[in-house]
């Protein structure tokens, strides 16, 4: 897989519409919530994260929301951060990565 591909959505929650999944995501990940997950996509502008416990939630950490001097974490890296916004139009959770100790391994 080319690391700059758009991450595929996974239909891991059968029987739920995308709106139901989004509503549940908003309830679990309000502004300021801590987030951990796996890097599932890389773009020149940031990384896409599959959020732990929410298999259909996609988070985006843009370069401008990364600690200064931090490179893009590799595919499969475990990261953590904080919810700084929600993009209703494409059902993305916006995340600011934490400084030292962001990569979990």
C-alpha cells in the first residue's frame, strides 16, 4: 500500500448508518478528549488515525497540529493526542498530537 493513499473506511459496525456511527463518535470523543490509535494513512498534510475502540472513526492530525519538529509517524505507529475539533462534512475527528511520548511503539 502506498503510504500516501486515502485510508479506506471499514464497515465494522453492521446495521448502523454513517450518521449513527458519527453521532456515537461525537458522544465518545468531545473536544478535549484523549485519543489513542493507529496511523492508517499518511498524506503530505498529516496523518489519519483509526481510533482505539471506535473502528469506524477516522481522526486526522494535520502537520499544523503536530509538535514542532515532529515528522509524520509511520504507518502502523501507535499515537496519542487530544480532540481539537470535528469536521461534520466528512465525519473526521481533528486531533492535536502530544509532544514527547506521542508515539506509543
